[in-house]
C-alpha cells in the first residue's frame, strides 16, 4: 500500500492543476487548525482545493511540499482507519529531509470516505510540521463528535454550487459597481440562463468544443468562453448527482435497509420544494406506498438529507424550541436547477423555483433562516436574524401585477413588520422593481437578478 500511495503522490505532483473559475469564498486558515471545506457532492470543493494549492505554488511553496490525496481514488479503496498512518509514512519516505524541518501542506479530498479519519488528522497535526486542508460532503464534519475527536483542531467552511456572481464570473460578465445599460442587459440575460441551469460548476462551465456532434451550433462556440451543457445532458447530469447523493452519501454511508423508501421520500420532497411538510405527513405518504418506515426512520432520513447538503429544512420563527419542532417545516433544495431536472413537474412551478433560488442565496450567508407567521396566520417566506442589526424579512412573489396577489403579499409583510417593529422588508420578483410605501415603513420590490447582486458576498 505504501508504494501505491507514493505513486499517487508523485502522479499528483506532476499533474496540471485544474483550478477552474476562482470562487468568491472567504475561507481562512488558522495555524494549528485543520481547514475543512464541506458541501454537497459536485459543488466544486476539489477545484477549490486546487485553487488554494495554486496560490501556494505561486507564493513560492514547492510542489514537493504539497501532499494531495483524493480518498475516492479507487487505488485507495482498501485503505482503512488503521492504515491512514501509511499516508505520512509514504510521503516522508519520498522526502525524508522535509520531516520536522519544512512545512508540508496536506490536502485530503473526500476524507469522509475513510471511517474514523479524525484521530489520524489530530495526530498528524500534533506530531508533524504541517497545515491540513480537508473536504467532505457531510455536515457531520461539523458535528460535536468531530469537534471532540479533533479536540478543537478544525474550522469548517461551507461550499455551495455557484452563486449568481460566480456564474457571471464564469461567463466573463462584470457585475461590480454601477451597471451601465449594456452591462445590465448582459446581467439580465445571464440570469435567464442561471435560472434554467442552476449553479453546479460542471453544468455551468462546460468546455467549448464538447458540443461537436451533440446538437450544439459550433458557430456559437467561442474559444475560452465556458458554455452550458445541452439540455438533455444537463438533466441527465443532475439526475446522476441525485442518485449519487442518495446511494453513496446516504444508503451506503448509513447502511439503509430500504433504499426505495429513501428514494421515494427524496422525490416527494423535491416535488414539494418550497412547501410545508410534517413528519407525520411524510410517514403517512411512505406507508401509502407500502413502505414500513416508522416515524423515527423518516426523521433520520430527513436529517441525513441535510447532512449531505442536498435538502434543507426551514422551521417557523418562534422563541419556543418545542413549537419550532412541532410546527410544519418548509423544504428547499441546494440548487434550483437540480430541482427542475429531478422533479416530476406536477407540483413544482416557477414560483417555487424562485423561492428556492432566494433561499439558497440567503443560506450561503446565514445558517439560521426561518419562515414567519403573523398572529392572524399570514405567512412571510423568510426571516433572517442578523447579529447587531434589524431582522431581514423577505417575501417571494413572481409578479405583483395582479391586485389580489399584490394585496396578499404586502399585507403579510405589513403585519410582520408591525409585530417585529421593522421599517423595511423585501419582495423578490422575477422582473419587477418598485418601492411600496406602507403605514410603518417601506417594502422594496426587486427583481431576482438584482436581489442576488445586492446580497452581500459574505455575512457581516
């Protein structure tokens, strides 16, 4: 096994770094702590590691001082917890002169593939002169269990599919500062593309030339400019992501005895994106299909969906934890493009997709998001507590043209603003923009593309 690891390490050091599009992430390494990047499968975690490596190389770090392993490499499939020490043994067998004298930058990709990796990383950081970077596709890497195992030696950062700003970066469209008319039109056109395909990097940044023979007009290909996948391949790719998440991140990891029940539940939740659900309703649905999944199992399934950064639940805003847990929750997916490719199309509509898009924009910044119900039962889609600032109220509505719809959406916000003593709120629309003066403040209606650009890149 040592010789195999040596070969993998040397292969990597000679390989060209595929760094992709620079990500708008603010991952900060801290001396003495492992830097952990977590997120859904195929969100760009490995590529982001390569960007960090490229930065190190450009700053003068020799490639020989960089140890990189992807634990999904099939040559490592027999590697077990007790064998992890062979990794550092193999590296220092190649470079014995570096042991204890030079800093070694260790990059371990998809490390959750090896059960019980935490003690090895803890020991590595205690005994060797190194900096450690990890990726994984499970929120369990944020859990108290890992924190205990790592003895406080890790800081975790989330990686999501491309934001709209990153999508614009990929298309080479300037989005900073005041937009000229031409730039605004380019941004709006790009948003329509982002609206359809979502933000998964592989789907967004297809290499030019791939389309030859696949139904793409080659005259429209521009060398060096990424293009989107053809629709058929995009849908197939999203569906493969969906199945990989279910069977590799959930069924295999948790040894689920009834994978069909898990799959049926996942499809139901995707079909009901941006809708309310209860555990009783989910349990009843699976039982109606003939599954013998008790409520505790359904509770676990939903939690595991969240662990894999695939689906997210949003509880009601309430000071009582018991009421937050007993009231219905809302469900959202990590990417609206994935929803379009996986959902049956019966229940999902463009309003749900718009609400999902707004949720993911907020979730990149704020892990704590709720929906709000006024005392009279009117609902506001999102309320976000902000540290040291007034809470953020966000309603999502495709269009305010219809008087009845306008009245319903603004009335919910007006009541919520009064109850929470807020003077501003936001309605995100597809294309409309206006300021609506109400009795206790102002409601700003903004088109989705502008909301995405106005949303800060980093939480303050």
